[in-house]
C-alpha cells in the first residue's frame, strides 16, 4: 500500500536582523535580502514550501507571533509587504529586547512526491493552534475554532509544571510527543 504521509522537517530558528529607526525597531527590505543570502541553508530552504513561523526570542524564552503557509515558496511569501507590516508591528509591540526569528516546517518530498495546498493548510492550522496556546495574542488566528482553549495537565513542563505523571507520560508516548 502506498503511503500518503507527507513529511515536514523543522528548520531554524534563523535570526532576522533589524535596526533601530525613529519610532522603533524595524526589519527593512535590505534585512530581508541579507536574510536569504546569509546562510547556504537558507538559499535551499527559500525555494521550498511549507509553513513558516515568525517569532521573538529573549534570553531563554521564545514566543511565536505569526504562522503562515506557502503556495509558491518561502522566499516569495515569508516577507510580503503585508507580512512585513505584521512583523514590524509585533516588534514594536514588545518593548523588551526581543529579537525576531523565522522558523520553517519545510516539506520533504519522498521520491518526487507532490504536495497539495490542503495538506499545507492543515499543517498551518495545526501550527496556529499550537502557537495560540503559547501566545494568546498571536497575530493570526485563522483555523482557531473558538476563543475557548484547553490545556492538558500532568504532561510535565508548561503551566502544569513539574514532572509528568505516569498517565501523562503514557499519553505523550501514545500520541508521539
């Protein structure tokens, strides 16, 4: 039986340079050009498709701010004019010394396997829901079914804190995380 599973590889985080301009920090077009040319990995990633997450780092913490998907390629769609307005708005919103980054869930074709937009959209909605758990002020909430959220206790870490219970460990093993 032929497998229908599509594989995505997490890549990043990749820091995005910015500068202090009158009115606050900003990512400029030059920063975007330098971003794609800064590392050999990014040149290859830029041609790929999948889901991208713009976020902010401070010391030991990270915060997802925006989740998007591609139809063409990361390079064509991550830094559109509309996205730049969103990203720069997020940079201004956080007054602390946050540093912007981009993270990718890049499609990994298996033997010339093609990817449909619906699979990428499904991964985007899943990623948005995960990011909304971490950041209730996420810039985009498409696919979040309701304002009511849920949290699973006893899995360890997060708001529940502490070590996972036996049941929590079993659940994580059963669900593969």
